């Protein structure tokens, strides 16, 4: 499988590896996929370690960027998966959106349904979809755009993108849920902070990256 970009490792030990995914790269996909994925790059990175068994814990949208964590053995996989399932991890994003968010701080709760074409949409029906909740806080606003900090309370597919679009503040550069034609360049959504309990020691681990320049207001 081809790899076109170097792997940016934030942290690695015997149990886990944390990387910084660039925009436009798949996190992972089905067997036989020919396009480069971060999962494939991680597999190649540990190829010389016979004990390593890479496990996919979570994903980022192809056009999003930022922090991803992978397990390196079955015990770590089970621990990390359980933490994500019970929402005991902290997942924080930055997004640059169109318009000004009003109110500037709060929470968004909605029910999300995935359509057959892979897109996700909110629904008012209580018997459909999955509950999605995101806390948000405005950091800066200028020239018709707003930089917002978002903390996931749930981890649904396209959650942040759909909820912000529903509020009238689509993410700049979002080719699916944003205005058309989209703004040139990467989608302005980056996972900048991740907190998990180490699967072996139980110690709280905090991983953080500096926001890329394209998130500036």
C-alpha cells in the first residue's frame, strides 16, 4: 500500500502510539484500499516490532486533521476502546467557521442520522438517529469568521460539522456541509487535544498540538 506522507508521531511506547494526521488523508478504511491511510502508515512504522498489533481506536474525517491514537496490543486496545465507549476521554477541536456564533458559548445537542450516501443529517424524531452533544466556546471573531473551541461529549460521525452547519456556522472549507463553492484549502477543523488514561499505568495522559496557521481568524 503506498504511503505518500511521513508519519508525524507525537508519542509512542509499548502500548500506544499517538500521531498527528494531516488533512486530506484517510484515517483507515476497508481491506484492499489503495489510497494512503494513517492506519497503514502506523502499520509500516511498527513493522519491525513483532509484538506490535495495531488497533484502530477512533477516526478523524478525511478532510479533518489532528490527533489520533492507536493501540499496540490487545490489552491496550480493550482499555482505550472502553474509555472511548464510556466517554471518559477528552477530545477537543478547533474550528474556523463562517459567521459569528450566537450565543458565543454553550452546548449543542441533536439527533444524527446517517443517509445511504454516507452524509449525516439531524432529525427531530426521537425514535431515529443517535444523540450527539458538543460543548463550544468562541475564542476569536473577525471578518465574518469565528474561531471556536469544541469539546466532544459524544463521538458521532461528522458530528461537529453537521451541528455547526445546522446553527448557520458551517466550517470554512467543508466541501460536504459548507457553502458551495467551498473556500480553497483544507477544511478548518483540527483535533488539537486528547486526554486518555494510560492502558497499563492508569495515569492520565494529555496530548496536545499547536493549531495550524490556516486556523487563524
